[in-house]
C-alpha cells in the first residue's frame, strides 16, 4: 500500500518554528534574575547633582581609564584636577624681562651720552630671545631695531669646579649682525662660613659681519670675593658684598682692560 506524506503549508511551518523557539527559551527567561540583565555603558554623570559626591584625585588615579570615563562622579574628578593646579605645573612659565638701558634717573651736564635701548627679553637661564629698539648717542644717527638670541649653560652656584659655555648673536635692521661665544672655567672655595673666593678664566670672542671689523677675542682672568653679611652679623634680611678684579688680555683685535667692581646687595622679604 503506498505511503502518503502530508506536508504542512508554509504559514503553518513558520508558526510551528516560532512556537518552538519561544517554548525553548521561556524557561531560562523566567529564571533569570534582575542582576543578570544586560547593562549598556551609558555615562550617568550628567544625570546626577554636580555638587554631590566629591572624589579625591588619588582615588581617580587608581581607577582605570574606562572606570573614570563612566564614573558618576566625573564632574567632581574634573574639579579636583583643576583645583590641584597640575595643568599649570605641567609647563614652566617663561620669564619676561624689560630692556631699558641708557635712561639715567637724573641727568647732568657732565654725564656722558650713551646709546638708549628699550624692548623685552624672553627666557633667562638656558635660552633667551630679545628684541629692542636702539637710539644711538651720535648726532644724526638713525634708530635701529635689533633681534638677539643667547644659549648658555648656567654656571653652578655651589663650591668646587665651575664651568659654563654660551653662544649668542644679534641681527639689526640697519646695523651690522654679529655672533658671540665665550667659555668659562674656574674654582669656587668657601674659606669661611660667610666668605667665598672664586678664581676663574674666561675666553670670549666676537665676530662682526663687516668688511672693516671681523673677529675679536680676549682672555680675562678674574678673582671674586663674596661676603655673606647677613650670615656673619645674623641680620633678619639677605645682605651680601661682592668684590671683583679682572684683567682683559687681548688675543685678536682687542684692547687691554682692567676692571674692578664692588656691589652691595640688600634684600628683605615682607611677610
């Protein structure tokens, strides 16, 4: 006897397939707990009160980057970072000095005329860049704008061997550009707790880009004596006396020169 197979219609097969799928997944869905629900990574910091829940910077640093991004206290973390001033300490401020030369506080008939310069300088220790406007003292000379630069290895302030090198230059709009360089080596010794003796030798050279000028160089030995008056007399402010004597010995196209200086410095900090 021949077999007869009855196949359900297409809509009936689709209904049976959907019923089987929902029937198989109904039991686990009823047994699932609320904690096992899928949580979407949606930041909720904007929905909370910004003034609530302050978080310290140490706790924020201990958490990972993803935890910080989706932390409800994200606004408090930003305020803590801004209050600490870390963004300001990340970059050191650039010192700015005003250039003002040749302007005496009181001029007399006997005072000699000198060139006057006004401008500013960026940087101080390692690298500096300056620009100035110069008025020559000679009658009929025109003003000139100058741009200068200088790189220097700072000389140590402690006792022992001291050394330093520097290079610089300047370019003028209507004048002669020049390049400079010098090297210093010496020794600083503390004779007494309040007395320091420094002996040094400096070699300097200058090259001026002009047909009638050219290269100049000289060696200058110098002796300095520094007295800490505040430490010696137990004064409530900073006071020091510096004495220096130097003799310039020319090497190329320079002149002999003897220089002696004395400087008294007083500094008081008002608190």
